[in-house]
C-alpha cells in the first residue's frame, strides 16, 4: 500500500525560506526583551501611501467587493500602460498588461504559459530563490548560472550563449536584482535580448525593484525587446507588499493563453488591492514614493561605506533595490553560522547566502536597508563592537 | 529556430471559462439598453458584511500592510480552527490550518504537495472546471468520472474503486458541488474515505459551499477522515469573493511541505483580506450570513419548481450552493446554442454545460440563484414567455 501522505517528488527540490528560522529566533529574543536590528527583511518599512489606503477605503465603503475580470480591472491596466509612457516613454497596449496576485502570480502565469516539462530556464545564481521553484513546479529545469562581481552579479549574453542547449526555453533576469541590488546595463540588456531572440527563446525580466534605483532611472526591458515578458509589482516601490498585487506585460500573442491560466489558477487578483493601486499613479502618491526613494538612497549611501569599513566586501556598488550583498570570507568561514552569531551575540539579523542559490552561499550575507537610518546606524555600531570586540 | 512565443503543451488542454464570452455578449446587450437577467454568475450578489468591511478599514487605517506569515496570521488560523469546533464539534489544530489566496490557492498547494507528473486524480464530471486544470499544470492526469442523478451527481466509493489504477494518487470531491448543488451523504463520504485510505491515496474535499446548505448542516469530511485535505473559502458563505481568501486544512505531516510551497508560490495571502476575515466569525457577522442563507433557501424553493414547471429537468434536489443543474434535452438539442438564444431572445443569461466537463454538456445548463427573488421571478417569466411563445 502507498503512503497516502507521500509528498510529490518536487517537494525534495523545493527549499523553504531559510531566513524564516532566523527570524523566528529573532522574535524569540525580542520576546525575552532584547532589541534586534532587522537587516534581513526584504520588504520596505514604509506603510502603504495614504492616498492608496484612502482609495481602498472608499472602495470598501461601497461594500461590493466582487470578482473582477481575470486580467484585472480595465482602468488599472490602462493606468499601468500609461505609467510606461510617462516614466519610460514607451507605448504599451493596455491589452498586454495583466494584473496579478503579486509578482509571484505574474511569474506563475508567464512560466506556466511557456515552460514544458524538461525545458530549461536559465537564471543568475545568486538570485531570487522562488524563481527556480516556480520552474520546478511546472516540471521545468531551473539552471542557475554563477555570476560574480566581474559582471555586476548579472548574466551576460556570452554566459547565456555558452549555457544554451537544445532544451533551453527561456531566460529569467532581474534588474535591479535581489540579493545584489545591481542593474543590467542597457547595452547588456540589448545583447541579452538579441541572443535570446536569435536562439528562439523567451526572455523574462523581473523589474519589481524598478523605481528603487539611485542613479539614472533604469529603462524597462520593453525598450529593447517588445516581446519580453516583464514582471513588476506594487510591493516594493509602491509600498504594497501585504496586498499581493503585481503585473505582467506579455506579448499580445500570449495574452489569450495567460488569460486562460489566470481564470483557472486565480479567478482574479484582489479587488481591494486593485482599487488601492489605481491611486498609485497620482501625483500626490508619486511624491511620497519619490521621497522614499531618496530616503532609501541615503540609507545605501550610509550603509555601503560603513559596512565596507568593517570588512564586509561589497564588490559591486548596488544601484537599486534595498540590498547589499557582501562577501564575508575575511570575517568568517561560514555565513550561516556567522549570521546566527550576529543575531545572538550582536543582536543584528541578516540573511545568509543560502537563501539565494548554490554559488558560494557560505561566503555571503545580504543586508537589507529596510529600516530607518538611525536603526541602521545602531546596527553598524553593534557590528563594529562585535567584530572589534 | 524555435518560435519564442510557442505556448507550453499544457495550454492546449487548458480551457477558458466559456461563459465569459456569453457574459461579454450580455454586457454588450446591456450597453444597448436591454436589461439582462443574470443567472450565470457563480458569486453571491450580497456585499461583504459590514463588520468585515469595518475590520478591514480599521486595519488599513494603521497603514502597515506588510507581508504576513506564509500560512496566515496566527489569530485567523486559530479562528478558523475554532469554527470547526463551534460549527461541527470537531477539534482541529490551528497548526493544520493554512490560509490561502482563495480556494484556488488551497488547491494549488494541496495538489502541488501531493501530485507527481503522471499521477491520476479522480474527480466528478460535471464538476468545477478549474480542478482538472490545476492537476494538468502540475503534470498530473485529471480523470473525470461521469456522474448522474442516480448518485445525486456525486462520486461513489464503488465508482472510485472501479476507476482506481496503479497511477491513481488522489480523489477530489466537492460537497456541496458546483454545478449541481448536491451533497455527499455522511455514509457515502465515510465509504469514500475508507476506500481512498485502503488504496493509499489522498482525499481532497472541496467544502467551499459549506454554510450554504438548506437542509441539515453538512458535516465536514474531517469528521470521517482526519487525514483529508479540506479546502474552504471565504468567498461564498462569508461573501468575500473579490478579496481572494480561502483556507486548507491538511494533515500535520504535510504542513511543512505546504509551507515551503506557500512561501515560494505566494509569499503570503492578502493581509487586508485576512483582517477582514477575522471578523467573519463574530456573532453579528454570522447573523448576517445566516439571514443570507435563509434568503438563498427561499430563492431555491422558488426557482426549483418554477423551472421544473417550464420543462427544465432537475433530477436531484439541490441542497446547497446556489446552483440548479438542469437537463434541457426536452427543450433543445444543444445547450450552448440554447444558452445564446436564451440570452439574445429572452434576455436571460445561463451557463451552458460545456464549462463543467465532457459528460453530456450539450444536454445541460446551470442556473445560479445569485440574484434577488424579484429578479429570479422576472427571469422565470421571461423564460416562460420565450418557451411558450
């Protein structure tokens, strides 16, 4: 007889968020009365902007919180398309905009419409850990390619060419990237798009940290490849993590398939979240968001040299997101054990490299600057005392 | 060279919601000034209850709409567990309750944790159409088993035994069921659970229409099989369709795998929806919900004989949900064409059988009583004029 509770084979390949255990330990220490400096949390500390909260509350007062169209309410799809025009000068047909349950929903829809069992999807290692698990759930083969500081921790067209096999179906890149905060240059994105097109693959670009860049505005990959699948989110720049809302821009030819998948897998995205998001493109909201971007930039400008001064080796200056990915080989042999010691002994929580892939995770930790500057200063001071103590 | 936009093979097997086309046509007629009686819509017409809206608004006023734990906020998991105690007299450990992005999220998590490529999942035909597409997305083989009025349109242990093969991994039943509104008796559920256990399979039970039953309260399958995967939703009884919130009760041994999947595929369920749902178990909300249940019952008690009087053959008295599944062979040869004629010529929208499977869909339409009694009366009057005209 079978074991009725036998897990599917995929479960052996799907990793938990390791940092959750560390977070649980941090909460336990806090319950004992200790203060912990949280530099592990990958979400903005800012609340959802007031105009968006108010828009949601107005919608809720009507009480009619019903299913929406599977691809999202038309006015939000139009507002997102309009944002590509005002921010990037790009024309995007609203019919190509799919509103989703977070970037997570966008990834599932895009990969679900494209990836057959056995298909390879190329992606950077280190990278956002869920990417490979989405591919695995669909029976595809996620293929992490080690990236390092020589390419700003980003995949290059040359690497993709070398890694391409007859089974390669798609490439997934992220700019700005998690955990490194680095961008793909316009030139490199053009070369990647050309290579992927020439090989007959699909290009997926994670742009969920767009808006959180601290030099020149990042250009959307749609400028270089109108057939790219661009994934974005209201979580980070727009401050809507807990609402679970994102979007996907896909080629028109794929929209019908994506709609079928969206109907069956999600029915529709959250209605209150969609009405909140509608207010995200108003001038008053954008002013709040741009002030926050400046604050994130201040934090990075403080934290980057401060950590470097303590021996944390950050090889590529991060120009976006809210992460610093540091090599810690000079400080400790094992990032996992190091992170637990930092938590227990210095009261500073970080994310060890293990959550981002298999490319020397033991030599890296990720710092998130999702706390106010004063908190980051306290964190750095604690690290200083600990490392020099 | 490959076609970069080539769809994954699964897309050929994933059907759209056919009724959406009919709904689009209905909206076009309405735009022309015609009134349409909507008996196709599978969602309650009632707004979200005020105490739940107020709870969400209170939460939003704090502004801190952040990620929650992947399995849901502890107080909601406890409230759901408590509901099993008060409503069914069943003890359920809150640690086994997983809050999800609608019942859709619950289905994806349960099937994702259980079903390997090539595994068969047995289910009733007609049934909720998305079920087979979830299985297909995971590489499993959905195996619809024709059911009819002899078994109240429900699977029996005998049918499951006959259909079982070495590749059968799981059984998915629904009580009350969509599109038929029928229940599985306690005795039959016990026999199904025993058969599935004896064969070493997993039992998934869709209870999303629980609370919307009009005779004796339906018992949860957990009473008969503590290892069942029970899927439920805040959409129907609790009136929260647009919020996208549901839950899953799973065996303790599977919770760690389900948590890993939930982290990677969803990060977490919607935070505002969770705080709204917390108010769903309060006495004032439950009073509203029970009044609505009485109203649904009134509608069924009107619509069932009225349709029967017009020649719509409803072979099994539906005891739950808000659907009547009618054989229309005596009225027309093809339900699809019939439904379009009813819409165009009578101004009544229904859902043809095609959306529910391949078991004689051409001979059936589904009526939803998700409109006020006066609207249903008008619908019946229109049908009467049309059929007798």
